[in-house]
C-alpha cells in the first residue's frame, strides 16, 4: 500500500465533524465529500491546495484566478438555470497548515446524487455484452433507444451550457452525471436505468465564450472521449448532436464548425 | 414570554455557535437601531430586516461567509456582526449593505444574529437580553415563516436578478415547479454572497 497523505485541509474544514472524506484527486485539486451549512445536506468540497514548488505570489495568483474562473462560471450557469451543482461557499485565499498561512483555495458545491455517465455507459455496455445472446431484435432496439434517449439529454444539457455563454473545456463522460429523479427506485428490472437529469460537473477548465470554435471543440473532445471509452455507444453519438442541435439557436453553426474541427483536430491551426 | 432563540452549530464551525431569533411585529426598531448606531456594545448584534431574507440557507450563507472572514482576520467592517449584514450584500459597499439589509426605523420583521465570539456569550445570556430589549413576537426561524415575511421582488432587485422568473407567493408552496424556481433563486443568492469582492 502506498502511504499517501493528502495535504492538510484548509481552515475551517480541519475542524469539521465528521471530517470530509477524500473522493478523488487531480493534478490541481482534491475533491471531498462533506456536509453543507445545513448538516442534513451533503456537499462537495473542491480544494486547490497551495503548490509549494511555485513562487508563493505566483501560486496565490494562479490559484485565485482559477478557482474564481470556475466559481464565476458556476454562478452564471445557476442564474441561467443550466443543470449544474449550485455554488454554496467559496474562499479564494484559504488558510491552512499549522502556521495558519496560505493553504490554498476552496469551493463548496451542491452534492449531486447518481453516477457519472461514464459509469452508466460502462454498466450498459457490460450488460449488453453479457445478455447479447439471449436478446431478440426488439429488445436490443429497446435498449439502444434507451441509451439514445440519454445521449439526447446530454446533447440538450451541453446546448443549454453553450447557450448560456460558457464552454466546459474538458467535456468527457466523467464530467457529466445522471441524477436519478427524486424518489426513483434504482433497482430496475431492465439493464441500466437512464432515467434522470443530466448534470454537468467540474468547471475547472471552463471559460466564458460564445465562439463556434470553442463550442465545437467541446463537442469534439466529448466525441473522441466516447469513441475511445464506449465503443458500443459511439454509433449513437449522432443522437447527442441531434439533442444539441435542437437546444438553442446558435447550435447549427457550432455543428458546422465541428466538421472543420474533426478534419484538423482540437488544436487550432497556428497563426502568426 | 417564550423566546424562540435558536442556537445553530454550523458544521465546520464547532467553536463558534451562532444564536438566531426571528421576530415579527417589532415595535422598537428605532430604539434598537439607535443603540447600534451609538455603538453600545451590549447591542452588538447583526440586526437584519427579515423582508430581505429568502430562506434559512440564504441567511446561513451570509453568516458563514462573515464568520469565516472573521476567523481569518479579514473583516472589512467593524466586527463580525456588522460583517454579517455586509455579507448579504453582493457589492463591496458597506453603507449600502446596511441600507438594504440592516434594520430600519420602520422594520417590523427582524432577524437577530449573535455569534459566540467570547465565552460569556451563551444561549442563556443572549436569550435574556433579547427578551428584555426586543419588543416583538418571537417566531420560529424557518423557511415557512420567512416566506410570509419576505419580499421576493425586492430581494431580486437588490441582487440584480430581475431576469430570473419569480417563484410564486407563499400561499401555494406545495407545487413542484414553484419549488424549483425558488431553489434556483436561492442558489443564485448563495453564489452572489460567495463571490462578493472577487
């Protein structure tokens, strides 16, 4: 076993009972589960710890800039009614460590129940593989229709995001969640339930933009992600684009741009 | 008189209990405001016009923001209690925040908040002092009571959220879509409080 110890929690979360539990860790941030200000509601706590190898002034400035970028995008999307986790609290110059100095920034968000779409699709693909032999054509069709419905909802959610003037910057099936409807029973008799709302998460690389190029790159990145991780779902990607096309007025021109992006890849041609 | 002083232990802030009491039909708002302006330290409370409060979560978000800033010596105003009033504001103007959220001579519905920043401040001491000084009807501090008291249009105007669809009046709270609109407005307020000064 590796003996990894995450950095100390910034104040006041070093006094939280029960202590926040670490869920995942990325290069820039740690994600914890804790409670919101109302102890009966869970919350997600995203912490961007200080990076001791950086010059302290630069470190603060970068961390502050990035956490605020994320928080502002979330706030804007909440106002526009896009389905994203609500921003509950924020500190862009958090205090941590023993000496009470700079300890990184944190952001508290609404907790979203459910699985990420990656897990939903993985479960579905595994189920299809195991049951392929016993399914007749109409059952397979029904299963695919179910997943088509999910992809369409994803397209609509991304459309709503772009309509609000925000691009995600890192759209993958791990950054989309399927939140079951309140009170829904998870254990269905069918393969995998695709009932619920699609919620977009992780705006760590998001920015405010209304350019077709940025929107098309969002879609392209997701298309590539689905193609490489969910081969069986890939042929259904058109359904996502359909859901997207219908979701806002600027969608057709972003989709047109997507064709250019597919030809050349994510990186824009070098200028100058 | 039975007092409804509630002591909230905010998760993450175990060492600083927060005492809150909601009053209706307050008769002596002008007196309370006078004590505040005179700097009488016995009246060091956050006195908030309850018509500006959407919900409990709205109020606790501002309290949390102020107490967190207090713990890290980042207060922009005189003390943690004035900072609570200031925290409700979405801009950095302290005087404006008191005009908008603070007690006024005409205030009828009032939220009183006191943070236990020193060991002498206990539930009993605050309850006794409020009982003796606030002339009003003590009511439970919950979303239902606030819904009877608040002015959603005024709240939206102050937070510049006029474009948001209004949740309907308190009379028909049961409907599901209404809940959604209220939640969306609440989330927008929480974000505004969190981002102030950024």
